[in-house]
């Protein structure tokens, strides 16, 4: 059977990532594909494993368009199950191991998953709750007395062919749940194809080595992992991030690409031995998912070889902005410009489009957009905005402003904006000043209730090692550099800021913490 080369497949307006993997396996079967701490598999081995997963799913009567779930630390087996499912049109619902047992049950029920692939730590957590009826459990670790992936996999074989349309579900990613019940974000095969084609221009080729140090259940990781595997390069999977290990793996495997969140970059650059590692193999580094300070971007450009690209977008899709920081060092305070083919606009509270220069909510439209929130048409409608021509956009909930060159500066999440005495206060403005204090390693500002002003800003601060500044000293120093309407009402010292697995500060937890403080 003739197999088109990967380059020909990439020219198609729509194709399947699974077909690219097969093409790489035919062309270079011994090329390393996946590497974790225990093992490495080549493209030839990976292609066969994906078929075995696909055949097993068809044996279990999981139909194309239905879902299975996976909840475990990143590993070769995790990636094999994920990619094997989508090969036959089965949607993957990757769930966070850090979610509560009750939340995991909610997501399993909502997705309708027939099988849950999990590891020992997740099995221990779920032992305390009642699972959905009929749910099969398959363990990715090889513990005695449990049904493991090894015994579940089908023997070598070829799955029954299925037709996968562009709008067919590729995965269902559940929101972090920091603002309520997690919502299942359905991303299609067409959306994923658009992602990998766009990323192919950043050097994700057969000789690339990508390190994945954020969890595979996160879209942050998938927008780097999927282009890497689609391009035919190797992916190094870390079960958990540890700065020293990351640097050692980067040097050992001559890593060329990495997607990191800002707190990871900070922890790496804070290491006394950072500059001793050979990182000269890096071609490109990426960042997304959380506010990325201009000072940190500048430090990375100065000390870490290769380019630096910041993506601004949402798991839901819509519009994406991109800042090529190495090409625009004078725009590090922005998240860049809309990528080609992406339409990003600003709207006011009434949903009216705003002209350039004004501050408004960011909405975006592109070929990479979620189908909707799974089983939640009302929530889907809330996330949509339509222009005068009837074109569908996705609302971000972020507030921003375009400059004269079309670079977008983000002010804050709309829900995090503080209205104090009738004035709009953007926490990011206060945080930018706060983080300039020499004793401050990390900080976040939230609005808390105030009888006098309605809301008032309070800062939570993590000090640098050996720093001795007091909360009052930091408050006074910061307020001297802020406008009269912006001043902090209080500063609270903390050992660490609460963050989710991809580095976002959980501001709701900080607001809840303030009355107790």
C-alpha cells in the first residue's frame, strides 16, 4: 500500500496526525519518537502500538466519536493510549490527577467515557468514591493484581478503518475548575490539524527534540507535543517538572524545543547552576497560559540560546496572538500581534466593537476554535460573540488594548479587575510594580471587599531567599510608585502562591485566604 510522505500530507488543508505518525514510521522506523525515564520507543514501534490500542478499543465496542478518559502522570504509555485512541476517531478526555475525587467523577460522567486509563496514585484517590456504572479501569503501571495496559492491549493487528471528518472530536479538555464546575472543551481534528500546520514553521522537524515538562492533560503541553510528533522528531516526557532534571535532560538529549509556563522559567533561571548547562541545541522556546513579565522575557533572551515565542490564546481556541520576543525586544510588555488568519477584536460591556486604542474584552476567531463545551449549550453560548456579519468569535474574558503597531497589551482578566471607588484597577499594573521590589520573588494582587470603596487591592507576596523586608515596608515602597487610586490596602507575606499544574495563580484561593489572614 502506497503511503504519502509527511511533506505531502502537510500540504493538505485537512489531514490526520495519526496518518503522519504512520508516514514517519514507514520512512524512518528506527527514529526515536517517545522517551521517558523508563523507556524509549521508535516510530516503527509507536505505529504498531497505536494499532494495538485502536484494535483493543474496537474490541471493547468504543465507537468513533465516543470518549475514553486518561488520568495519570505523563509517560510513553500515556502518549500511546492518547494517540491510539484518536487514530480510530475515539475522543480522549485527559483529566488532571490533582483534581478532587468528586470532580474526577463529575468529569468522567460528563464525558461518557467507557474506559479510564489511570496509574496507582489516581487509583488510590478514586478508591474513596463511587465511579460511573460500567466504567472499565485499565492501569498504565504494571502493578500486580490489576488489569494493566500490557494485558489489555490487542495483539498485533490493524484496526477497522474509520472516516474522521474535520469537525469530529479529537479531545475533550476540562477547564481547571478554578471558577466553578469544570467545563469540557471539545477540540476537533480540524482544530488540531490547524495547530500542527501552524507550528511546523518553527523547526519541529525530524531532527527536533522536544521536552514536555507540563502535564499531557493540559492544552499548554499538547500545542507543543502534537507538532513535535507530527513533525517526526523525538519527545522527552517528564512525569513531573524539576528544574535540575529539566536542565540535565536538555543537555543530555540536545533538546531543541520546549514549552514552559512563566513560573518554570523563573525557577530555572533562579538556579545558581543554570549557566553551567549546555543549552546551545535550543532552537525555540515557547510560553503560554499565565502572565509573562517583560523582565523575565528579557532575562531568558539574555541567558538562554534560541528564540523565544509567547502565545496568547485559550484552550477554547478563537484568536491567538504571538510575540516573537527575539525579534521584537521593545515589545516585551505585550503578547504580540494576531497570527496570520486570526481575527482579534475588542468589545465593550454591551458587546459593541471598540476602535483601536480603547480598552475592551478580547474576542477572537480563527480556524482553531472549539466546537463548544461538552453537554453545555448554555455555557457555549455565553462564550460566543457574533459580529455584524454573523461571524462567530470566542470571548476570552481578558481585557486588553492594541497599540499603534497592532501589538496587544493585556490588562487583566475581566473577572479579576478591581472596581474601587468607581475606578477600574487592573491588578497586573500593580503586580508589575510590586515585582520590581528587590525583596520580592513572586506576587499577586486581588480585590477584596471594602465598606468604604466597594473593593480594594491586597497583595500576596513571596520573598526572595534571605530577604528581610516586612509587609509594611513592601506596601509603602509599592504605594510610593503607584497612582493615588491604585494603592494597596495591605500586603500579606506567603511561603508560596497557590497555582494550578500549569502555573496559573489561583486568585480565588487568595481572596478566600484574606479574611482568615
